[in-house]
C-alpha cells in the first residue's frame, strides 16, 4: 500500500507541475496575444490619423484650386459669392483671397500642424490687415450658419475675440494683444 501511495503521489505531483507549467504558458500566451492586439489597435489608430490628415490636405488643395478659379474668373466667382451685392468685383476677389488665407490657417490647425496657441498668434498677425478685417465682417453671416459646437465655429469665436482685443488695445505692439488660449 505504501508503494501505491508513493506512485500516486509522484503522478499527482507531476500532474500538478504540468498543470502549473501549462497555466503559466497559457497566461504568457494570453499576455502576448493581448499586447499584439493593443499594437494592432494602435497601428489602426495611427493609420486613421494619417488618412484623416491626407484627406484634410486634399480638401485644402481642392479649396484653393476652386477659390483660385473664382479669383481669376468673375463669372465663376458669382457661383460662390454670398457677400453684399454692392461690393465691387475687386473687393470680392480680395475677400476670396482673404478666405484662402484664413482657411489655410484653419487647416493647419485641423491637421495638427499648429496648436490653438500658435493659431492665435498667426491670426493676430493676419488680422492686422484691414482687408482681412473687412472680409471677416463681410463673412459674419456665413459663420453664423455653423454648428456652434464645431471646431470651425469655435475658432471663429476665437478670432472674433482676438479682433475685439485688437480693436480695444491701447498699444501699437499688436503682437502682445490678446490672451492666447490655454492648451
């Protein structure tokens, strides 16, 4: 009987060791699989970000191409002209060009190439120009149609505030006017 217990004990011990080793391998395999899945998800996220940036860049090129045609050909400009009818053709062309500059800045922000603080600094410089200010005022109705929670509406409000700060500033040092948004 003593021999039977000893053999059973040895087999039981070997089985337990095998079970522990298998469980350890299974746990390690699960951890590797989980890490591989995390990496796959991260790679997909990065691919999506890159795809979005390519789409934004394409959109910006298309915007510029369409706007360039409107600037060069008044008959095409009438298609997108939403400004007051008494604005002279030359001023409309300037507004289209001002829009191209603003949209370029907006797309730099959307693409993540500048942050909100940098956007504020560039806008502060851009809106020193009186034609840019006129364009901004003339396009107020267009901005009013934006969904208020959108990035574009939020950036529009940032520019509105900045222009207000510039108008109220009692300094010629425009580059220090306004409080940049916190990151």
